[in-house]
């Protein structure tokens, strides 16, 4: 197997760790270098769907640093910039001299062409959406691909002349060099996006690169991941003890069961009821883990403690920081009671790491590579710098759909496998402004109605995430022939594959009507309901 489940541990300060800092012992089969493209995570997902492990790294990092991760192939992502602009992001040209197979996509192709002496210019006519691709030459990249074929374009620049040694492999009516390749050096570029479903033969093109050109083995599976991770956990923990930060969601549940399989009774799950959970969730978590799965569980009632820490706080990042810090303090206290506990298990996922600044490229002053912070996740950027416990994050390199596969592999009940994502800070980041007990009760009641109606309509599996938001906005209404001036509730529902991008869910009007009517009738202090139709990007799924 090309990848070993190692270095998924961040100790002692995970806030400073990132994908760029982790080196798997056997190397990373594929590095996806990110130029800031909107489809970068989708490229990684498509590679993993071919059962080849890959990781995302900033394209701006020095090649020496990237080479230390021992990649066997490199894919360059797209990006919004133009390569000929002075401030355009630039990768280290040394990666093209390393003898590795490289596939450049969109901006990645243009960067490769320019660095190697090709001609890249602004096109007189942009090309966006579907296009017909015609073959111009043979080569392994397009082996067994029927032509013409439909591809997905999104560019205003184009390669007019490929570099020396490259052949033009394909073209469209607008783009004379829609694909290029140097078979001898195994360097390839495509102007279109093979990773999107709109490119008819995109999966086969990527598989040609991974298997025919790069010679990789498609043997990365959840079964193998499970076996190797369990072995790694046993070797790491030894005879020590660990506590798991259990929230009841699929991420922490999967991490808990995985670690429990590795070390058994040496693990104790600590479920902290911080008062920010959905209706009935605390009772369900205790019932599932203590009674059904037989996992040792400590239930900590800490509602008052967390509300006190959040009193007067309105900034979302400060909310996350305080909740994250308080979580760790509670776990440290429980660990002391349990005696000689050294490890804390968390269900951190790869999107958490990326959104907390671990994957996106940014050009800092002086041209150094950095990472753009979207928001801190409580179990990544929200943790305190100084911790007594060492972190074990066995899911740190997995996307959400991969975690669900692993959860099924571990035998978790479907109610957990398919549970909608819920943020660690809970309802605190679903209300704008200060977190108070009355506001929590109002939001919790509205959220319960939303979930009930979605389940009643049979839409729970079709929707990635659905919830209510309390924006802190009051509006004028008429209730019982009298003027009202009360809260507005927003409903957010999205469809997604991994949470990195999302679109608003097209919920039937009659379902939305029932949700709206019930909230205004049953939740005291609400006189208006709105539906959020913002995609991600530019919005995020959560409001804070």
C-alpha cells in the first residue's frame, strides 16, 4: 500500500499544525498543489475515489519542503489569477525538474507552460461552461477516450504555444491548446476541469494519469485505513489511557469507536453537555454509546460553566476560542479524575484543517507561502496553545463522505452514520450575537421543528445539513391583530458532497410552508421566517 496511517497526531498544539507539516512515512502518492482554485478539494476527492491516497498542499511552498513528503505524482490545481500578472502565485519550478509525473489543470497548465517557455496570453474570447474537445495527437493521457468529448471550461487566458518538447494533444473551437503533453518527461496540462462531473470522461482521464502514467496502485480503502490506523493507535498509546471528546456526531463517534477497537477499556469517552446542543441530543448520545455500543462514557453537565464563559461575547471567533478552550479544560479535569490519562482523541476532519488555515495558499509579504483562515474550528484553531494532553486525530486526513464509509465499516448504526454535521460550538455559532439561555431555548425549539419537518418529508438523506439560525434581527409583524416586534429565524439547508462547497437545497414549497408556519405558531417571540439561498462559496454553511 502506498500510504500508511501515520502522523495523524498533533501534539501538543494542533492549532499550529497543517497538512504541510505532516509527512507520511511511506510518502504521499499524490500531492495536489493548490493555486487557490475553487475545485481543489474536488480534485483530491476524485483521486481518492480512485483508491489513491492524496493530500492538498499550498503550491507556494518550496519544492524541498514538498519533496520531503515523498510524492510519486503531482497535480497542479486551477486558480483565479493570470500567470503573467506580477502578483500571480508561483510554484517552485524545481518541481518540474524532479522527474515526477505532473498534471496541470487550468491555471496549473498555464503556469507550467509559462515556466517552461510557452506562450500564455489573455484570450480574445473567454470559454466558460461546456465545450467540445477534439483530439490532436495520441498519448497516454487520452488512451481509450472517445473523441469528440464534452469537457467543462472556465478560463479567460489560454496557452497559444506549448513549451518545447510538448505536443498539443487536444483543442476546442476557442482554445487551440486545450491539452498538452511531454510524454518523455511525463508532464501534462489540460485547460478544462476533469474533476467536475460535467466533463464526460474526466474520471477516465484522471485514472489514465494516476495508473498508466504515474504507475500508482489503487489500493487505498477504508478497510486498509482502519487496519493501519488501529495498529498505529496501539503503538502510540501503548498501555496508556486516553479520553475521547465525544459530541455524538458522526466524526467524534467514528473516532471513538476506531480508538476503542484499538485500545479497548483504556479509552473513556467524555461527553460534555455544554448546553449548546440540539433538542434531545444529550440523551441520545448517552443512550447510544453507553447502552448500545458499550463504550465507557462519562457524561459531564457543564451548561452553566460554558454559558458563563460566553456571557457578553458577540464575536464569532472569540466564541469559538472560548468554547474550544473550555472543552480542553473540562477534558483535562476529567482526565485527572480518571488518573494517568495522556491522550485526547478528537474527530477532526480534513476540511476542518483546511478551513482553519491548513491548506489554502496565500501570498504573504515577501512572497512567502501562507494559508488563508476562513474560520477557526473549535477542534483545530480554537484549542489553547498549552495543553496537558497529547492529541490523537485519526480522521484528520479524511473528508466527510470517507468518514461515513469508515463509520459503516466499523458497524456504527445508520442514525449516526448519516447524522447531519453539527459544529462543535453547537448553537452558539448559529445565533448572531450574545449567547443567552432564553435565546438558546428559542433557537433550539425552532431548530427541532426544522429537523422534524425535513424528516417527515423524507429529505434527510438528500440534504447535507439543515438547521435554524437566530440572526439577532427583530422585525415588525402582526400577531393577533396587534403589532409585534420580535425575532426573525433563518432556515439554512444545503446539498454537498464533502462540505467544502455547497449549494442551497431546493426544498419543496409545501415543506418550507410547514416549517415557517410551525415556527411562527409554536416558538414564542418569532414573527418571521426566511430561507437562506446562498451557495458556498461565497458564503459558508454555518453563519458564524
